[in-house]
C-alpha cells in the first residue's frame, strides 16, 4: 500500500485534479455513480495516482507509453494486497487508465501516451442454467414475487440492478406485443420483450402486492416505519442463492448467471446477435462476441442446417 504522504501528494498533484475533472465529465455524460466510483474512480484514484506520485509523475505531460508500460508491470509484479493481482483486475485498471488518457488527448492536454494494448484475459467457463433448471427454481419459490423474479431474470436477461429499479407502471403494450421498460446503464431506457402470460402475471402482481411504493418488487415484511421497502440487489442475490440451494442445484447461481443463460438461450434459438445485444442493453456486439464464445460448432452447424432447410422449402 502507498504511504500516506504519497497518497496526500497524489491528491494535490495537477494530474490528480485532471482525474477529478475526468470523473466529473463522465458523470455529466451520464455514467452512473456506481460506474464512476468502481469502474473509473477506484482504478485511477486508489491505484494509478498513488503509483504515479511514488514515481514522481504529477503532470499529464509526463504520461507517455513507457509510463503506462511501467504501470502495467507494477500491477503484475506488485499489485494487490499479497503482491498478486488477477488478470481481470490488471485488465480493468489498464483499461481505466487508457480511457483517462484518451480523454486527456480529447481535452487538448499535452499527453504523449496513446494507450496500451489490454492484456489477454483467460477464458472463463460460463455457468449456465438450463430451461429445466429455471423451471425447477420457479417451482421451488414459495411466493409469486419470487417466482416472477426468477422468470423475469431468465426470460429477459436484465441486470439485477435494473430489476430492482422496475416500477409498477413499467409495462408497455404495442400492437399486441408486450414489454418491460428497463432503465439500463447510463440511464438508457430500452424495452425488454415479454410473452403475454408473464406480462399478465406481472400486472396482477403489481395490482395486488402489499405496500404503496412505486417500485415493482418489495420486501414481504414491513420495516420499522411500517411500509414494505423495495428489494435491494443484495436481497435478490441472497434470495437466488437460497432458492438454488433448496432446489438442489449444484452450481453457484447468481442473478448474472440468469443473464448469461438468457443470452445463450436466445443465441441458440437463432436470434440475431444484434437483437440479443439490444435486449440485454449492450451498446455494441463486443460483449456478445467475447462472453458467448462458448457456443460450439454444433450450435453453428444446427443453425446453418435450419437455414438451408428453410431455403429449400421456399424454392
């Protein structure tokens, strides 16, 4: 860990003031407080700036490619509490500094760095739930609220943070098609498709659930003030873990596992990757290409054969 004097000097440096300006610009552009704090702020203020101060780097003009290389080497050899950071942490910190460098150049600062190539990440085995697993989880849930949470996560792939922000008026019907209005990252809204049965179940639940909050999913028990508070991300994560244990599933189940499973199911059913990215709230195809490379050649073969059969039938 950096010494307090180093941290203090980092806080006073012109480079540190530019970091503050950068974080303010990102917030003004719509980045969420959570993204600012953990995605941008922590890597820059708690990792990069103390290292830079210790290395005598206090001005943007001192930041060049060699400085970024030395920072990456420091992360690899000395980062972390035990002197060893995971490859994913190194990737996250280098990416955050690259973003900051790009912003400096856009603002006309005299920075000589171009940003460094991100290290390759080891492929992680993606845990998936089958549709049978999801049906078992829903059947195991004791309340309609919990059953609906399972089904919404499984069928839409929305993030847990998006789920807790759903409101009782976030339902839309357009030409006989049904949707949930979802508020995603950067306050971007999108419509997540629902089938009619789930749509009707959610509307009934919204009309009869306890409490006066505008949030859709509420705690079952009253708080000290007498109301039913909205469910939190931690509350849903704990509920999902407990439900998976009671259902007898062997793998670790989190809300994000539902998201991976929904995306994989959509892709294997032949859904256009651009539309999958749209439903999931990704701004590009990068995440689809990077995360869902576990889809096998068998999946590609099956879809191609289906396309060829359709082509023959049309002739």
